[in-house]
RNA sequence: GGGCGGUUGGCGCAGUCCGGUUAGCGCGUUUCCUUGACAUGGAAAAGGCCACUGGUUCGAAUCCAGUACCGCCCACCA
C-alpha cells in the first residue's frame, strides 16, 4: 500500500466528504463528555457563490468546530442560507428580462413561484461549495430564512414587537432606490465620495426690490420642490431678508426666507434651499417650520403638497413640476435646469465640490431620499439590551476594539425601516379591512395604549388570518375582506433571529434548549451593524439571553495592492479554483496561517503554495515512515523506554509543547499562531531533523531500536495528524487511515480525542541535550559550506571539551550522516591540528563550551577564515559592549530585578570568555 | 467633523495587549546539492538604526504624547 509520491487532493476530498456525510459524522454526539458547542453559520445568500471571504469565514468556523468536536463537546454547526430579498429578486428579474418579461406582467403570486423555482434549482450552489471546503456542518439541520419554521419565527417576532409597542408605520423620508423600487434601511446605503459641483443660483426677490438671494446647491433639479430658503438666525449677509419672499426660478412660485439653526452661514452662500421631500436635512428642517406647509394641506399628509418632485422611478414628477421637466430622468433634468438657469442669468457660479452620495448597496444606483409610508422598529429600547450584552452579560468581541464600534452604533441608533417594496420576502403580517383602511391614510395611524393602530388594521399570524375564520375588523366590526400589507420585511428581519429560529424558536424545542445560546459567532466586520448587533438585541429581547458569548471578527480579504476583490476589477481569486489546483486543505491551511487577529489581509495566488507545499511535505513524511514499515510487513505495537534515544526524547518533548501551544492558540482564536506552530513542528523539527535521524535508527542492527523508532514515528505522526485535522481535514483523515491508525475503516480521525500534552514527556533537559547535537551539526555544515567542502568529502571533527561530551560520542553515526564527519576526536585538551578551521561554541544549556576544530588541510583560505573570525569577534564585541554599559550603570543594578542582573552578568562573563577564545584563534592565524 | 486600523530586511506579514537573551515567518535573492520521503525538496548564507519626534523607564519594536503618510468605518455641511 505504498503512497504515491505526490498528494492528489481532489479524489481524496471527494471520497472523504461523502463518507463523513453518509455516516452522519457532522451530527452532534449525544453522548458527548463535554457540554454543547454551537455555531450558527452566517447564512450566505442563496444567490451567492463562494468567494474568498466565505472561504476564510467557514474555514475558521470549521477549525473551531472540528477542534471542539475532538475535545469531546456535543458540537453543532447549523448551516443555512439567506433568502436575500432584493438580491434574489434582482436575479430572477434579470432572468425574466431575457424572456422579455417583467415581474409586473407575471403578477405577484406567479413571480414568487418563479423565485421559488429558481431557488430550488440554483439556491444550493453555495451550500455545495461549502462542502468542498470541508465544512462539517450538520446538513440535516440546514435552514433557509424563508422556510416554514423561520417564517413562523419572523411573524412571531413581528407580533411580539408589535405587542411591545415597538412597531409603527410612519410617513418619513426614507432611502429610496429608484432601480430596486424600494425603501432601504440606513445601513443599506453606501456613501461614496463623488466629484460634483456646487452651483450658486439666484432666487429673485418676489417683490422685485433687491437682488433676491443666492443659494448654493449640489442638486439643482430639486429646486422645483423647494418650499423655502433658510439662513442662520445669528449671522450671515442675508439675515435681513428673513420674512421676505423670493421667487422660485423656473416655476415662479413664491417661497419665504426663514431662519434655522441648522444652516451654516459660512458654507456656500449662507443660504440653503429647502426641499423637504428629497433631502433628509431639509425634511427635518421643514418639520420645525410647519407653517411652510400650505394651509389647505393636511400637515401630516405630505403627499398632497406639491413638493415631491421626483417619482419612485427616479424621473421627475409627471404632475408636480412645470411641463418641460415632467418625466425627465433626474440627472437629465439637472442638466436642463442648469441650462435654463444659465439662459436666464440666474446661475451665478459653478464650483467643483466633492460630496458623499448614497448608493444602493445592491445595485449601486444613487439613492433618492423620498417621502413614503414605511414600517419601522423603535430601536432605543432594543439598543439598551444590546449595550447590556457587553456591559452586563459578558459578551465580548475579539479583537476587543470592535466593542467600541458596536456600542457607538447602538448609542446613536436610529429606528429601523423594515418595510421593503419588493415581492420576495416575508410579507408583513398586517391586514387591512378594505372598507375602513384607505390607502391615503397610510402612515398616519395613532398610538393607542402604547400600540400603533390604523383604522381597520389587524395584526396576526398568516394561518389564523387565512384560516377562513379571520377576526372581525376592529374598526367597523364587520367580517369583510381583508388585504395583506403588500410590503415585505427587510431580509435582516429574518437574519436577526437566526441563532434561535434555526433551532426551532418559537417552539421550545430540544435543540433550542440544548444548543442556545450558541458559543461563538465568527464573522466579518462589515456586518456588525446589519447583523451582529441586531442578533444580540433579538436574542435578549425574544429569549432573554445573549445569542453568543464570543464574537470573533476576522479581517476582510483584499487583493495584493490593497484593492477590494471585485468582479468588475477582474481581480477575483476564486477559492474553488484554488481548491482545484492545490486542494481544500492547502487553501484552508494557507488562510489560517495568515489570519492574524482581526487584521485585513492581502491575497495573491502564490500564498496558497505555502499550504500546498506543506500538505505535500506531510504526505511525503508519511510516505517515508510507511515505506519501511510496510516492507517489513509488521507494525510495531509498543515501545520500550529502555530503547529511547536522545532524538526520540527530543521529538516527543517537542510534540508536547506543540500540543500545548496549538491548544492555547486556538483557545485565544490565534489561528495563525496555531498553524505556524504546527508548520514549524512538522517541517523544521519532525522532518528536517527527526526523520533524518530516524532513517539511521531504522538501520540499527538492534531490532528493538528499529521497532521503537517505528513506533515513535507512527505515534508522533498520528498525534500530529490529529492536531492538524481541524486545519486540514482531508489529508489528515486519509493519512490517518493509511498509517493504520484507524481501528476499522469506519472510524474517523474526526472523532478521535484531541491530543493533550503529557508533562512527563515535555522535558527541557532532554531537549537541550539534542540541541547541543544540532548546534554541532549546523556548525560543521556551516564550515563545510564556507570552505566549499564537497558534500561527498568526509571531514574529521576534533572537539576540545569535557562536560557533557557523551552526547557526541553516543551519536557518531548521526554526526557522520548529517554532517559528513568520518572521524571524531574528543579530548579535554587538544592541540589544534594544522590547517584547521576552528569554532568556539558558547556554553549553553548547562554544558561547558566546546571548541570545534575541523582539519581542512589545503582547503582553508586564510583570508576567508580571518574574515569569518573577525566578524564573530565583532558581533561578540557589540553585544558585550552594550551589556557592559548596562552593568556599569548603578541604576540598573539597583532597580532591575535581581534575576535580570544575574543573567546579564552571567552572559557577559560568557561573552568575554568567548571573545578571548576567538581572539586567541585569530592571533594563531596571523 | 468624529472614530478605528496600518507603517518591522526587495515583497507580503508575525511579534506590540502583558517592556528584558542575538526581532521571527513565508516569498524572493546568493552559493552548493539530481545521496531511494519530498526539487511542491535538502544544506548553508546574505539582507532590518522596527515611519518620524519627544517622553516614561535601569532597559522601548513593545507603554505614553505628538507628527507624517496609507487604508477603513461612521456622520444631515446644502
């Protein structure tokens, strides 16, 4: 059963994943010795395809999950997907467009059916891609934010909030995306700095006397909806004009000049045009000056005022603006208005001006702030719970700095606009009596006993309303036909329930009782507001418990050069491609290796070579170990302490430290530390040193030594595989079986216990002994390299020393093989052989210092040797000097801790001794 | 306008919370090596006044204050 010389991941990965899944290995172990450990996946959008961010996010989760599973916890990782309202609707609409259809033509019911069809067909793409990564989610518990249970949870949540008086509808200026034709929450708007202009426009005096007023604006097209011009009450040159009227250009409406604190008299011209229907600041200002609203209009009902000049499709109003502008695209209209103003001599000045403009986070369309009736959640009371979570309930962010970001957002929270004017999503569980509720009163209900009500409004569960026995209309008392509010809820309204809705809430299921609260949330900084904060509030509000104790925020992945990865830039590094090329394990290991706490990371393709090479190294190490064992046809079953060699003790000890370090690092979410420890152990200690020595030990005539070595090789490899398993699940499982560690083909490394260090085997003294050997070998190799001794040429090694010298005599074979030494001469006092190179090893690790001499008759270039020694002396001199300086400083002696002083003294003494030796050698050379 | 992060060999990054040997790693570079695990490899090596200025300290890459540049987030200056 010899292993092929290179590891080929794709076959192995496919085989093991199918196997794990088939035998239900990802399900929580009901007989677990430790308590539950739960993670809910940040549900990717159904429309999504796996990108590097997902790869990182899920790799980290899987590392924790597999680690905790091996530690014996009842581990549950709940997977699922998000219905992603707008994104999914967009995708299906685009599909329809190819058939020359619109969703309106199809009608709501048909359209939704279409989306479901799409979801059935394509919605599991990402879920399958997560499998390729090796994610050990319990797929039997997979959820979808629109599935029946979760829809029930959404309605229940809405009703509970409603009953608590936290839901209301209002007629507000909201972020409107003219392309998606829906309102968006503040968090869904992406502000981007855009180069624009500041136009100075004259509004002529209405009385004909005076110059009028000049306003500065970035959006001239909105002047058609102006209701006033405002100046600061304290200062500015227009202060005297307050109370007078000006004429709105191009429509010849007379509007007043008012005063308001919000105006900055030093900005622009000091005068601001007020367009309440299309600017949030103006809206707030207008609310402070209700007198602006024409007396014939309802003060609540802004629709009847001719101020809304841009329709929901982003074109100018068909009725509220002068004929030439009607129906024009808003940006076209801007041009035309500027031309017309210019023609009338009212455009005074055009300045370049950079301003930040809101864009739809889904389609990048420029947001049009627009007045419309929308549903909101009152956030203040909920935010209080979110703040409590960190201040009282012990929730913590890793890295901690996100705590402040989180708290700041909660402390300045604004109400959450939860209604969306799209079709794909959870329809709002509110019904209206068709005879009592008129569309034009929308958003003007009132508060009764702490609850928001509109005439004819019924709040309830879908099944109850649709059961055929709906409650009577609370207003007219009749059982007339009810129509459901057409809006759907923000996608995040279902996501914020995810940690418990996936476990069965609102039912008190066994899963909910067992696995809630979850253990840790692993996610990116970009959704702290969208998702994390809201989940915390929801968890506390609906269940009275924080949904997770730890929130691990990992960095964002960028491409080398600092840009964000994006399709349009064509700089995507596709994780699936990487998996095809180097394997999932290599991808995972590379990612973990570079994940330093919460730091953003730059990616380039060649970074995955690290993982690939490492996997290959591991594979080949196993191959080496296995080859000899298999050819002998026998497996060593035990080992005997009597036959343990110095290198054996060393590698065992190193393994213990590795176990401890990896466990500690994972506990602290220091994934990179853990990966680096393992990398270093496997490559630099196990492979570079121990395997080379093991080759020799396996040639030993004593079969006990051979057996012992083989046993040790297998033991160390097996434990290493287990330590590596969370990072590299596939290759470790494969090798674990190949080395015969599995009791039966049915067992899996996944369920083996996590290695724990044995303190008896972690022995620094034994490590030192071996390190001495390493030092000598390295030193000889160094000399050979400097003097170009051909690899096949053997050299003699003369060692002058006494203490602890046995380590060398006992390991002549190792010295011979690893350093090419054919003769070893050891004495307490030696005359330096002619033509030899000398090296003075410092005293360390409890041994006296040794002098190494390598006779290289005829090979030594004196100039090179002199240079080598001079450099050595110089280095020592520098170090000694700084130490001397410090030791001569009386304050150091009095203030520094005694052990530090002692250490310094000791090391200076040693340095001086060394320098003496080297100086002597240098003299001999001359 | 606020807040946060970064600045360490040619490149990409650890180390900084919690100050104390000779500051680590990967890539790249130089020299040598086709010795039966692995050239996706082995051996040896070169390369860093830890952005700058000042402070605290016996001692600073590490703590404090400030400066510069880069990046991110939040915010109603039209």
